C-alpha cells in the first residue's frame, strides 16, 4: 500500500480512538473507555494518575455519581504517525452538568496529549496527559426553552442511551 495512504488510514484509526474515548466518558461506559487504552497504559488526568484500565473504572463511576450529563467535544486534532507509533494533541471542551440545585456546570478547555502505538494491528493509547488550559463554573437557570422539548429523544448513560440501540439495529428508538 502507498505509504501516504497508510498514514491517512492510521490517522483515521487514531482519531476514532479519540472519539470513542469521548463517547465512553459521556455515556459512562467503562468498557468503552477501557478499550481505548493498551493494558499497560498510563493516564494523567491531573486529579487522577494511574493505569488506563483503573482510570476507566474510576471516571465512569465518578461521572455517574457526580453529574447528570457530560459532553466531551474534541477538535484541532493533530496526529504525527511514525510507523507503529504516533503522537497526538487534541483540544477538548468538556461540559459537566452537576447533580443538585442550583444547576451548576463545569466548563473546561483542555488538551489531550497522547502517545499511541499499534499493537496486533490496533491503535490504542500508551500514555495520556491532560493539559488544563481553562475552567469556569456556570450557574444554569431553570427556564423554558423557546421550542417544545418533549418530542426529543433523550440521552442517557450506558446502556440506556439511544446510541447503543442505534448502533446494533439502525434504529434509535
């Protein structure tokens, strides 16, 4: 295969690992989070440091206990591939809506600095460092939306979220 094409395929595979992590975190899906890390991976989330596997267990339980919902959105993903190794930097904006009243939302701008390797044909994270660039807490007032919200399909945590049914049946409801 052409080397440039292989690099593009590798970058896409790595990008999908990054997005799977975000889905796993937002759905509190411990197994999906664990799947993005190699067994011997290390994660430094600032307030938590240790194995990727242990982090998956910790963060899915913590987010379930503390937050009603979360959204992790990545952008500006730069990936440098060198054979079976790669480095990436991706920006993330995370919004974590706390349980309780008043409704507080943590909004953070950060970056994931990831070292990847391809083992047995699969790209996964070897080491992650989260760099916090900014953080703020907002109070979200309870107010009526300008449109009716009753008809929307609602998000949920694993396994009740509509994405799980959608990915297996092609139908979100």
